[in-house]
C-alpha cells in the first residue's frame, strides 16, 4: 500500500514537471544559436515580456552564434523535455496543444530582445479532424518541428521563435502553459518580394483568447490558435 502510494506520487510529480524546451536548430548543439533557459517551466502571463523569448522565472543563456538559414528551406526545431533529454523524452503526452513558429526581422539577432512589433507567424499545427494535436505529432516525430522559412522575405537577421502551448490546464484562466525559445538566424537568398504584416509580442495574445482559455476535455472538434494567421508568400 505504502509502495503503490509513493509510485503514484512519483508519477504525478513527473507529469507535473514534464515540460519542454526548443533546444536546438537544424541539428546544432543545444543552446548554440538558440537562447535556452536554465529551467523547462512554462510562461503563463501572456502580457509579460517573458512570452517573447522566455526569461523571467527561466533565465535564458546568451549565445553569440547566428545560424545561417536559406530562405525557402525547411528549418528543423528540436524540442526536448530538458536540455539533456533524448528523442524519446520530448514532452509529457498530457500537454496537448498547438505547435507554432514566428519570425521577426532584427538588426542584430544575437542581442535583440524581440520585445515589441514585427512578429509574423510562419507555422501553425493545431488540432486535426482525427483529434490529433500538434503536440501529438511532435512527440511522434521525436521532437522535430519542421517549418518553412518563407522564400519571399528579405534576407538578413531574424529571431525565429518556436512556440508550443500546452492546454491541459487551459480551462482555467491563466492555465495555458506557453513554451517558447528564440533562435538567432541569418536568412540568405530571400527575394524580398513581400513584407509580412506583423503583430507585437507581448500584445498579440489575450488571456481570454479562445485558443488560450480552452477546455481540452469536452470533446471540442475545432481549435483556433491564438495570434495572426500564417504568413504565405
Ligand atoms: C548573413 O548573410 C549575408 C549573406 O551571406 C552575409 O553577408 C552576412 O555577413 C551574414 N551575417 C551574419 C551575421 O551571419
Ligand atoms: Cu508542463
């Protein structure tokens, strides 16, 4: 009896802490060109500056690397439970929700905080008609989120913000868990034929958005992710 109680407690504890981090880009080393945090916990206040590139309760490491990425190419964002987890430990399966990516043009990707206007969404994987979530697909894909860097944007330095929202507690106000990190990239070869319309972070999300205050357990068949629609060339 005592034994099974402690097992149950251990299981509950591991679920509670089974968060996630976008740890590396295009197969690079963990934290090389991606501002990884010291702790894998979520951000829950969408009005805080920490919603942009993490921080606050999860201080992030600086990195001087700026990763070259070809416009029009696929970029691979690797998500892991912790900085040292393997591909079999991406995030707890309870943490269902959308997986997205944003970009922002900056003059210095190694130093720009990302706070403020200029963000556009380049990818969004929410709920499909079979009831599977972006997080389910991310786990099945061993933590690799593949996004296309738009071909038509201007070349230059950008922040690439990978974001995952876990909705397992999102039926309560401020219960959605936001996980995000920013990669520092230099986009080459972009045609600069379009300028994406953009939003501010913080600012684009409200705690009451239907994709943020959301009940995962009532069998809803649709989901509207927060933020703008995905930019298309
Ligand atoms: C970005 O790429 C351009 C074009 O190759 C290059 O001239 C520039 O030095 C690069 N900047 C950085 C920070 O890597
Ligand atoms: Cu968690």
